[in-house]
């Protein structure tokens, strides 16, 4: 890249901002503070958040995501014009429909009212999922989700704007499903993409299972 005069696109310095949590709804404890509850296997710890996407008309649309903490795959997402409970419910439903979250998994978010809504909590309960929320005023509790948004905006928007919500939805689909999950490498995954890392985990699990069956027979 140096020989060709190329420079990588870098996200702006990561400065997490808290979601407005000034509501009277019940707050769930932070289950990730206990080391035993940290990501041990694929689909067991999921982190979620919402971000603003700028439009050319000066308004905003919104992106909600859920990400596997271990593999970094975006397992569910939704772009919508309004930042209501529906956006996080639909994003989580997508993850569940894709069979990317295991029963009894921890789903960690900030304290935003969307995550404290009855609608969202009912979906968690119906699918035997455990809710976890960041501590008050501590955005670093959900740093992985915030970090994804930083890279998303740096690599896709590059400081620009979406023409409308439809374009934001289409471009987000291409970025997440076509690039981020399948192609984009992460140093923390041994310079593999989430999809490649998942394949490595699955191969190891299959070898372990075959070895166990061989010993038992």
C-alpha cells in the first residue's frame, strides 16, 4: 500500500456516547461483569446497540444490530425511520430466525428505553434469553457494539450521507451480509473474517466429537 501511495480508511477515535436512559423502567443487571458469564462459545453472548445514520435531507434513520461477542458476526440488524422498541425487536427476531442465538444466552445492551420495553423483554423471555445491561454512565460496558458502529461509518459512509432510508437499508445489507460477516478480517480472530472463524470453531467441534465417539466405541 505504501508503494502504491494508498492509505487505509481509519475510523475516528473511539469515543462511546451513552444512550438516553432517563426513564423509569426496570433496569437489568450487568451479567458480563462476572467472568464466568463472558463469551465461552458461539451464540452464548450477544451484544446490541442502536446508532444514527445521516440522510441528505438533514434527517436521520437508525440502525439496530446484535453481534456475537465471540465471533463478531452481526447476527441480526434492522434499519428504520424511527428509534422505537420495534427496531430492536425486529433485529433480534432476525437473529433468532437465523438460529444464531442459543437458549439461555446473554443479550447485553445499554439502558435505552427500547431495551427496557415490555415488547422487547417479552421476546427475550419467550426465547429463554437472559437480559444484561451496562452500568449507569459506563459506555465501555458495551464497547464492542460501539466499536462496530465506528468502523461501519468509517468504512461505508466515509463521512458522507445516505440519500434516503431505502439506500441506507440497501447499503447496510451489502456491507454487513456481503462484506463484514464474510470478508472483513479481525486481528482478534487471528486475521480471519467472522464466517471463517466460525468455520474454524465448527471444524474443531466436529473433530472433538469424532474423537469422543471413537474413544467410546
